[in-house]
């Protein structure tokens, strides 16, 4: 979620967390990170988002944030333990960075400088450390602009995507970078606001009753969260940068693997996917 | 808290959190970090540990951990906002590191490489980044032994302490480093366990009823938490490394500033102190 004004995520999280055992089987832990200006609060648990007392706190404690990344895990690589729970957190350029990945990477063994090292043993945390390592390689310890990071990500993300499914969200609290190789959807809620009805739970909120005209919220999710809103699917290789609750940069990257698979469907690997 | 076996901190935290407004005035936010093997969960809030729903969760959700660092803040430098809440978290050598500081540093402006940068604007987070920077300076990206880190800390900590009060706890989940220039106490609870009665709340626990002979817990705190246990005060400049619930290395470092102050009390600065 990326917002123009600090917004709480209790409505979306209520529906989303149902997918951790009720409407889907992403039960192997959950995590959610909230930026509050430069600060970042990361909550993780190895219980499912349906059972966890921490998820219960999140559903009931309306933390107001401009950038939130949440993840419910279906373990494909790495054990079901806490150090493998997304999202992952690192500091760079005096800012916290948060990363969550949906998908599976194979034979992905990049060389790391040591500047960022995975704590757990997932392909996802490794990809995150590699991304940040490449940021430092490109820009050193001087913070670049969001646009410069976006351009660099357009080069690195497709290289990582050569190794499998690489849908991700990445935020430094200023903006939210997103990328899809297989499945991601987005929408913007803004004035004039409408009612929204959750898919995973029979709950409706009329946003026109709880918002001001200044509010604007972009929601990015693997599968749409509501019935009656216009979600846009990402194309394969699409990258979008969100700021102030709306897309500010789009790009379509060339993912060689996807092109090869389209030409020869027999090459396609069956992958199970984590879900935002 | 440093423990031989995963232990919950609900008893100690119940008493400790009273100091955030009831028995003391450390109301400007709180934080607590739990290591669970290599994973680390950090909870912070800018509400006091008496009022915060997150503190309430901690008092009632018995997270079992071998290394816990908790902090209740009385703001002396830096605003009362979330990015200034202790403890602070960074990753180095594929391990999370957690740091909390009690005290006040003046004219402390070390040069940083950029490898670790403060997110907030406290002297404490700056000292933490400086410590980790010095670790990399000394050992590069190859993880040294706990003893090697202890020896390095004996050189760096007194240099930082030249700038004021520098009581701290630092952990990477394997062990807990502690250092005092003015005020810190420790004790070890082990077999045969005894009842303990909190100072800040009329609550007693008979640890012999809730422990096994394998349990052993070291508790390090600014001010003793219980009436009827034998707390040992740190000497000025004392550094202790705790592992498996007991001290494994002691050292007494020479803090030039304290020696000068002892020789000439007029030099002594009045400092207000944060509290673990």
C-alpha cells in the first residue's frame, strides 16, 4: 500500500489475512512492515495471519502509514521459521528498506560483497541483499534519486527473473517499487471514493465516509482484494513506482526467460508462489 | 536478558514497564527486541510502555528467547518519534545486531564510512553505527569470534565514553555485550531457583515452580528489578559478555573522563539518563 496521507490498512489486512488458512493456504508465517516517516515497524510471526496474536493486534490497532508491505507465506524454499518470514529489512543511505517477494528462484547464486548478507536461507532474502548490493555498487554511499533507482532496477530485476518467478514490492518509506513477472494487480482509490467489498470476507467499507478529498491510496496485491473495484493486472516484466498514492513511473522490461517460454511452452516450470 | 534456554520475559517486563510512567518517568516510547535463534523481532512504540497496546501484547504473549533487549525512553536528545526509539537494529555478518544505550553523549561526531547510517537523530543510534563501522574496519566481512569483538569493544567503548554517559547492551543473538560507565546491575538466576518479588509492582514469582535445572538467566538492568535478589553493580568502565545465561568475560576499561572527574568533581556534567 502506498498513500498520499497516512492511512491505516485494517480493512485490506482483514481480507488479506483470510488467505492464511481460510480462503487460501498461505499459512507458513506472515509479516507486515509499516513506515511512519523514516521509522519502520516490522511485525513477523511464524503462526499464520489467521491464528497469530500479532496479526490480531494489526487488525485492531490502526497504525497510520504511507507505505506498508505485508506478506503471507507459503513456504517453497527455506524452513518455516522466523528468520525466513517476509518482509525483510535492511538499512541503506540512512533509510530502512523493506522487501517482499512472491515466487521462486532457481540456481540463483549471486556473488555478494558482504555489505548485506542474508540472515535466513530463502532465495527471496538473497535477492534482496543482491539488489541492495547492486545499489551500493552503482551509487556508493550517496543516496540517488528515486528515478535513478528505478532505472537501475529495470536492469537488475529481469536478470534475477531469469531464475524463476520474481514478483516483488520494495520500499524505503518514500515510495514503493513494484515488479511482476507473473502476477500482480494494482488500483488507486481516490476522490470521489466508493464503497469496496472484500472478496475473502463479507465486509464492505464505504470509503467516502472515512476519507477526505486529499486521501489517495494505491494498493498492490497478488490477487485482487475486492469484488467491485477496477484492478489492473501487471504485464510480464512490468515495473511501477508508486508515490503519493499513485503510479509515477512505468516501464516494461524484457524478461528473456518469459519470451523463451512463450515461444516454447514445454520450457515452462511449474512454480508455487508466495503471495503478498 | 541472556539465557541458557529460551525463556520468556513477561515477569521482568511487567515490573520494568511500570517505570514508563508509574514508578518512574521514562514515558517517551519503548522498545523490545527478541532473538529467536538467528531471527530477531523488534517491537517499538512511541506510546509509553504503560499505555501502548504493543507493550500489552508483550506482557501477555510469552515469546521465548535467549537474548532480549528492552528499553524505555526518557528523551534527552532527539525528538519523541519512532525512528528514535531504542533498541536499534542492523545486520552484519548475516546476523541481526541490537543495541540500546542509556545515557547522553556530547560533541560526539565520529566519521562514518556510510556502511551504517543513523535513520533517526539520536546520539545513541550514531554510537551504534560507529561501533558496527569499527567492527567492519577491524574484521572486514569475515565474522570474528565473540572474544575478538569483546577485545575490540574494550578499545572503542571508552573512547565513546569520553563524550558522556555510555551504558549499553549489544547482542547478535549469540551473546550479550554490556558496558557501564555510570549505572548498570546484573544477576544470574539458576538452580536452585528462588522466589523473586518485583520492586515496581506487588508481584512475586517462585521461579522454582516454573523452571527446570537446565534453565539459567542473566538479567542486566539499570536499576534492580527485584527486592530479594542479590544484584551486582557494574564498576565504572566494566564490560561483561554474557552467554548461556552467565558472564563469560569481564574487563575493566580505563575511562579517562571518569578519572579526570574523580580528581576534579567540578568537571562533572549533570546528565539525565535513559533506562533499560
